[in-house]
C-alpha cells in the first residue's frame, strides 16, 4: 500500500511537471488605441515574435487616445491571468504608475514601449525612439530650410493631449530646441516665451484633431508658416485646414512617425520632413525580453548612456539640408509601416 501511494505521488508530480513545462509564457500588450497604424504595427510585431517563441500574447487597447481607465483595467486583468510581463504604451504616463507598481509587485516585468512613464524608472525598462532626438531632427531641418527667415517664423505647435504624456513633451521640446528656441521647463510644453510661437493646441494624435487644432491657431494668427505636429495623422489634418484657406503650399509642416501614409505625404509635399520610428522592432524586442524574464529572471538593460533602450530614428525628407543627416522617401518607404 505504501509503495502504491509513493508511486501515485511520483506520477502526479511528473504529470504536474509536464503540465508546467507545456504551459506557455503569457505576455500582454496594452496600447493607447487599436486603430492608429503605429499601434497596429506594434501588435503585428508582438504577435509574430510571440508565435515564434511559443508564447501566448493577449492584446488590449484604450477606446481612444487618453483612455486611462481601460488601460488600468487591462493591467489588472493581466495580473489576474498570470502573465509574466506587460508591454505598455501609456495614455497617462503618471497616473498609470500605481497600476504598474501593482503589476511589478506581483512579479510581472513591465516594459514601456514608445512612451516613457513618468518617472521613467516606474517601468522595469523602456524600449523607445529617442523622442527628443526625433523632434530635434525635424526642428533642425525646419530651421535650416527657412534659413535667415527662421528668425521671423510663426510657429503652430500641434501637440498630443492636455495631460502632456512624456512622448508628446519630448517631441515638442526637441523640435523647439532643434529650431533654436529657448526652452522653459523641459518637462512640459507651453511655457516658452519666444514670440515666434503662435500657440499650442492638442490633437489627440488623429486627423480630425489636427484639423481642429490648426483651425484654432490660424484664427489666432492666419500667417502661421511653420507647423510642428505630434504625428502624421495630425499633420494630415493640419494640411486640410491650410488647404481650405489656400495656404497649403506656403506653410512648412513637420512631423514624427514614419508610417507609410506619412512617408507618402512627404513624397507628395504635404509634409516637409518626418522622423521615422520603428514600432515593430520595439514590440518584438519587448516580447523577447518578457520571455527572457520568464526563463532566466533577467531584465533588459538600457542603451549605454541613456535611460531607455533606443530603437532608432531617421529623418525622412526629399529636400535634404546641410548638417542634418536624412534619408529620402524611397528608403523611408522601404522601412515604413502601416
């Protein structure tokens, strides 16, 4: 009887061990929305890498950019489901921190994608474009393109949201520094005193928001001649607003993203230059990092000299300027997404 009991226990242990070995590592991807091409490509990269590594990927997204509550609920679901890690593009980079800490306390590794949390070390790691550099490149290009007239520029700043998520602040402040404008507090936008800035408005990162924001700033000063936009959908909306008053050909629009529609808009002259980022790489590297955490208990390291892992950026334009490295739209098309 004793021998039978020991055999039964040993068999049960073997079955439990086999079940544990067969259990897939689960990762969660939580994006701001599931409609923006940037996040669509991010999901594509994460899905492909999860399949390659034999992992299970669960995807969540806010209803709109700025939907903080849905993202918090998604984090809670991932914890309850026993996920090993979360890839997160936060809509509200500071308010999300308590939920992120809850996940980390539960043993999950949390990796911010594209948008650093505030503070950045609230996540275990960040895989992102150097968003300040992305903004700086388009600022340098715009100033060089205008030449001496940069001193007389009238600039519209089309930002992301009133909560000022870090990605929006970094791009905005990078652009201004690249253009040669003194920053106020570099951790927020809108406190600069340079008279060349007509004003800031928010777009929610979409075309309709870009059009409305552009209309608002044109009402303030119809002679705006430089437009910074948080992303390419907002740039497309700004262009439509300018086109409606016949000014689409005499205003310089710059942006950040590098999606295929945005690169095409550079080629067509809608956007003068854009900084291209690589969301598929961010997501696939993030999934690999979660697998390594699950298997080895090792967290990813940042790029030397930076507080995050830099996934690269390139300026895309067909009108290169001296002193600002860039690629043309042919190369940009080969690297684009969406």
